[in-house]
C-alpha cells in the first residue's frame, strides 16, 4: 500500500472518530465532565475518556508489515514485524491540551498499555511514548492558559511534532533495525498528517460545542432580560397579585410552557393555562415548598403509572423568585411531558431566577438608601428649629425681667411660629409663598426682640410664588445675617432678602452689613457643621446639605464678603415654570409636582 493510499485511509478512519467525538460532546454526562475543572474524580473521568478515544484511534488504524498492509477496521494483536499506522495520538494530545499535563499523561498511559497489549515491533516504545506525549502536550498548553480552549492553528502546530517524536522513539527502542526503518518510512508521513489535522479538527469541534452552549446560554439570558424588563416594574411594590399576573402573562407569551403559575410564600397569586389548580393543593406540593426552603430550582416529572398533576400536565419546573435568603415566591412552569423540559428551559429558568433575584436586591437596596436619605433629611430639619428655639427662649428669659409684656407677646408669637413649622416641615419641598409666610412669622419675632436696631428688607419678583424650596431654608440664613449684622453694631443693622429670576433658575440672596466672616471660616461654612457661641453654622450646614440632596449640587450655598463690610449668602433654585404647584385644597400646605 503506497503512502498516498495509507494517508487517505487514515483520514477516512479519522473522520469516523470525528463523528464519534461529535456524538460524545452532545451527551449531557460527557458535557458535564468537559465543563467541570479537571481535578479529583472529574480529572480521572477525563483521563479515561481521552484514553478510550486513543484506543479507538488504535483500532481504527491500519496494520502495516514490511510487504503487507491490513485495512480491517478492528485490528487484531500484531505480529513481531508489524506496526500500526494509527490515530491514537489524537486522544492523547487532546487530553493534554484540554485537561492538562496529568490528564494527558493519564490518557497516554491508558492508550500506551493498550498499545503494549497489541504488541508488534513498536509495542514497548508506544507504552513509553504515549504517556510522555500526553504530559508534554499538557505542559505546552500551559503557555496558552488564557484561552479556555486552545486555538485550532496552535493545536495543528503541536500535533505535527507528536507523531514525529513517537516514530523517533520507535527507532530508538528497536535500535534502528532494518524492519523498523522500513515501517517508519511507510507510516511516518501518513501519521504526521492524520494526527496533526485530526488534533486541529477535534479542538475546533470542542470549541464549537462550547460556543454553541455559550450562544444558547446568551440567548436564554437575553430572553430572561426581555421578560424581566416587562415584569420588574410590577415587582417594585413586592410580590402581589398584579405583579404575579403580569409575570405569568409575559412568560406565557415568551415560553413554550403549557401553563404558568406564580405564588408568594403562602398562596397561588396568578395562573395562566388550562383550568386552575386549587391554591392550597398547589402550595402543598413538595417541590414548591422545597424551592421556597432551599432557594433552588426544582423539577417534577410524572414517572411510570403515576397520575398526572392536573389538566393532563405531567412535568414542571419550580423557580424561586427573590434575593438571597428566603425567596418571596415561586414561578412554576408546567409542561405536558417531561421530554419538554430541555436544557434550554433549565438555562432560561436559572438565568431568569438570578436576574430577578439581583434586580429585587438592587431595588431593596435603593429603597433602603432612599429611606436612609429621608431619615437624614428629617434629622437635619429637626436640628434647625431647636437651634432657633434656644435663641428665642434666651431672649424671652431676658425680657421677662425687663419687659414682661413684650416677653408675653414674644412667647405667643413663638408658639404660632412653631405650630406652623410642625406642619410645614413634614414635606421635602414647599411653594415659595409658604416659605415666605414662615419667614415673616420669624421676622415678627425678630422685630419684637430687637425693636429699631435691625431692618430686614424682603424683595420677591412677581410670579415666583409656586417655585419649590426646602422648608426653613431662608430663616436660618436670615438668622445668620441677623447675628452678624448686629454683632458689631449697637444699631443700624440691615439684612436684605432678594429672590429674582436668573435665566432658567431663581437666585436667592441674603445679605447683611455686619462685620463679615473670617476667611478661614468662610470656606468651611455650609460644608461642615460649625457650632459655638453666637454661631449659626450648624443650621446653615443643614440648609446647604438639604439643598444639595433635594435639588442638586447647583443649588448649594455660596458665601462671599461684601465690600465695605458684611456677608452675602446666595443659592439658586430650578424655575419649573409651572412644573410645580401648591395643592390649595390640602390643609397641610403640601407642595405637589404636576405635569407642566
């Protein structure tokens, strides 16, 4: 048999092995073995798998003698002057490239022991070279560790050297006898071509199988995203009947399930499909309770003569819905036959469960964060009024001794001011006209305290009444101006409050003619709490933090010295041009956003 015929015959036999490998990669058990790490029992299974592939390559070889060639498919043990032209190296090299050095050596040992059993002139050399070549293939694969599956061109390059090294060892073990030289000359080139091309094709086949699985997983994840996008808006308020109905309807449209059920932890909330099962019987199903308890996907299939579940449905997949810990409910996908529960359905169920869990966890975190911000804002708001209250009570204590009537009036006005504050500050934003009423109540107290020693001027551009502002924003700033306006003046203190439009925003300014603020405090005021005798730094800081939290960084307070003495504090508000309005029928004076 000439070299060309032998080469074609080996390629033909290699094609049969390729078909065998294709079938193996589509067996679920084999796919699980290939997917898992090559360690422990799984490593041993991989070594056996590739070793058996190597033995198949041996039996698919051609027996070659000095003057003969036997092309029978299942080769018998060889004679003392016979040698096998085989494809056994494909399984051994694949074991090393895909599983690593120890897997390659294990597969080589299995294949080599079988080659020694087959005998022939190269039996002993094959028993040594097969494990060695599997080990070397695994060591070489470490240079390409960043690739999950080595690229076919690289595998082709590695596959060329394995048969060359093996035939060289045959000559070494037989001390280059005339018979061995003749046989190596016959089988050398065909084995190099068949083994290298075979390793390349087999690696490409395995890569294609993994990519097919990845594409299927990506497709199911895409389906899960599309369904979750429709369902998640309904789940924001938790697992209720409305969210369950939307989930069941979306899944019935997208999946090939015969029925869909959605539960919370206690009852069946929604069901789409033939008939409707009893809620108590549904929740009593062991697989449903197991999915709720373990937070893992569970399947249920009718076996043998067992009765079907209901409405001729014979199989189901139960998917827990919820974040880490105990799920908030279960999604049940029912099918008429267990054969309909393919891996693609399980991939979708797994992806959908993980996606819903992560999204619900994120929504819960956002809800908790929002509650935390609201609590923080309310805490800052609560700090403003006690600060003002303490200053006013100190004034009342002083006036009780020198002007009891004025102290009585001041006490009444303070009570009215605090009563309105308790209602107004329940909401994050109020209309500007409510804020001005609150400021005027404060100024009434101030005028009673300081008589003619202080002048407060207010100027508000018409049309700004409905602009929204955090409550008690102006009062602490005016209080800050009052203290600085009178600290170094026995009389003649002036505080000006001005609100006017500036482009698409409203600019608010509070200015005093006091002694100003030291430069080292000017840059810190509003950014950190500053407390001390005669200081309003804590109240100003709280105002600044609420402005930024509710209206954005553009609304932050800006402090600057006024030429000639004094301090100017300013900030800007969004001019919504009707985007907000006050609900005149609400006794709480709550501001409400409406469509502009």
